[in-house]
């Protein structure tokens, strides 16, 4: 949407605050930069980048980040997107994963995770090790979150559909790192989100600030002593940015504002815009007129203290009946080149089999959409491998692989759920595009039939 259609009060506020820079800001905010973040779970960054068929430039603050230097590149429909080689994301949103800096083995919570841009970034940086809880309060948004985590090959995440209050009541002080990518007035998305433009008013800004303070109250409870809490918005409204952080610090003496790394393009805050304390200048802002992307606000908070020595460990038990294990083992042994996982196996009420990182006692009673990595399902006495299993595999992990070149018309046929002639041994076959996973096919009777999930088919 063009800047002429933006709310006059928004334009007036920003012009007053930014002065001479406001023309450059308003022009840049109307730009439609497209970023793609490479997925290191798929391979070395340099090699992945070399495979992309588009002209791209690096995002200066994110090693995985690129932004397109050409218009109309079909990044959303390319088979590499389907194969989880990258995630389409605004360049300034890519800074969340850099600033929170989650480590392999940590316990990390993304409290407002859908559609999964930041959660998939956190997961990749954790190298699929530790525990990632991706929570989304809006039920309708959880399925796209699941699709994205699965598409990118994430195996250590659980997806919850909960309120921050209910999570905080159960998991007090549990997490090394918590991300609050807060619902906000979305001024940074004005060029592509007409609803954000339509809904904008000073009252909406105030309402968002109120809601954000409530979410941060709960988020604080979830952070362990010594842990980190990253707050982010895609708006410039200081009431929702510096204002929320000032109020938080005022009422949480056990937290301090942590210094941000000197990332290129990252500027300090503007407490003077709303009469907030000078200390809040230590927050970070990315602007659309000083680099790629639409702009983002971040504040990194650290909870004082040291972690106790009673942090829970990743669960290694099993919660699956022996009769299902007897069905599961042979099918997965025939399909995989490694021993099928048994530590953390969990069978849900639909007879779907997951590898879960958390002891089920820790989440009993909470609304869970994916209790872990969904690897197989049991139906009518038969176990079949799940799509999410395929999406976390490399070609050497599967007994049988059908690798297609990206230009091969069979790629489209596979994604449409079709079949083709193939005489190899019967059983499940991992279909890949240039070595990146697309899903399962089943071979038998001289044919290879796509098992690409119905809800994802083209
Ligand atoms: N982190 C996501 C990503 O990178 O793809 C984007 C998150 S979006 C900016 C904010 C999310 O907060 C929305 O999915 C929205 O449903 C959720 N939300 C709305 N109200 C909330 C509340 N009261 N508590 C927690 N989350 C809320």
C-alpha cells in the first residue's frame, strides 16, 4: 500500500520525531524488500546460497540472511522452498535469532510463534538440540506454524496452543531463553498489510501497549535466573516499544537491560519521544531507510542471578505400548539407514508417534498441537512413516532415495500427489530435489506413488 494511504496521524508523528530523515523513512517504508533466510539444517550456508537461482545480497546483520535484488522472483513456489532450504522473512525480523542467540541444548520458548519465522530460525541455530517450545495463542494460526517447522526439518520442537498465563503457571523459571515477538500495531508492515493500516489509531497503539505489558508479565515468570528474554515488535510506536520496556524495568527489579551487540544497522532507542528513562536508550531499532527490510524494535533483558542446578533434562523415556513398538521397528528399519529412535517415543490419542523432548508429566493438561517430532502413525495395525520424518532426513538417512533435478517435471508430479513408472524394490522411498527432502513416495507394482500430504499438495 502506498504511503499516501497511511494514517495522517502516523505520518505526522513520525515526521515530527524523525525530522529531516522522515522523507527517506516514508519512502523506504513503502519499499517491498523480500528476504530469504537460509536453513543451515539443510547444509553449509555458502553451498545453499550458490544453489539459489536469483540475484541476492547478504543481510548485513544475519549470516543466514539474503535479500533479493530482483523483482518477481518466485521464491514462494520454488521447489527449494517446499524442501525447506529457506524461509521467506523480512531482513529486520532475522535479527531476533541473532540477538537471542539460542544455543544447542538450551531450553527455549517462543511465546508468540505463528507463522514460525523466528521459531524456525531459533530451531536452526539450536541445531535441533535441546528443547524448543513454539507457542501460539490463536488456534487457527497453529497449523501454519506446524507446517513451517516441519518443512524446515525441525525435530526438537513442541507446538502448544496456550495462553502465556497458563504456560507461566506450569513452567515457572524453566527456560534459558524466551522470545516475545509481540502482537503490535505493525507499522513496519504497512506496505503489505492493509489491515494494519486500516486498524491503526492512537487508541490501537495504546491497546497494544497494554496487551504487550500483560504478555511480558507472564514471559518474565518463564525465564530462569540468569536467562534471557528478547522482546520484539514490527512497529515504530514508542508506546509499544520503549514504553513497554520502561514499564517492565520499573516493575521487575530482577531484570536488567542487556547490551546489544553492535550489529550493522542497529540503532539505539528513543526514550525522549515519550519521556521514558534514559536507560531505555539501550534497546535496538532497525529502520527501513538505513538498510534492507521494514524495520523492527528489540530489547534484550537478562534475569539476574545464576541458574540453579535443578534444570530438567531432555526426556529419554518412552510412552508407547509394546505392541505398537513391534509394528514400528520393522517398518522404520526397512526405511531408514539408522536405528529408529526409541528414546522419547510418545503415542498420542490418535495413534500418532512422536519423539518428544519433554516428560509428558510436564505438559499434561496443556493444549498441544505437536508433542514433538511426528515420525510415524499407526492405522489399522500398520505403521507408516510421517512427512515430518522425511523432512528432517538427508539422503544418506534413507534406504531408498529418488533424487530429482529441480527442473525435472516429476517434481511437480510428486507435489501434486501423482505417480510414475519405477521398478525398484517395494517400500517407502525418500524423494529429494537436488538432495533436499520433499517427502515420501511408496514403491510397488512397478510404480512410485507420491505420499505427499494432501493438505500440502499443489
Ligand atoms: N513470531 C512470529 C513469526 O516470526 O513468524 C510472528 C508473531 S506475530 C508478530 C504475534 C503473534 O502473537 C500472533 O501470532 C498473535 O496471534 C499472537 N498473540 C496475539 N495476542 C496474544 C496474546 N495475548 N498472548 C500471546 N500471543 C498473542
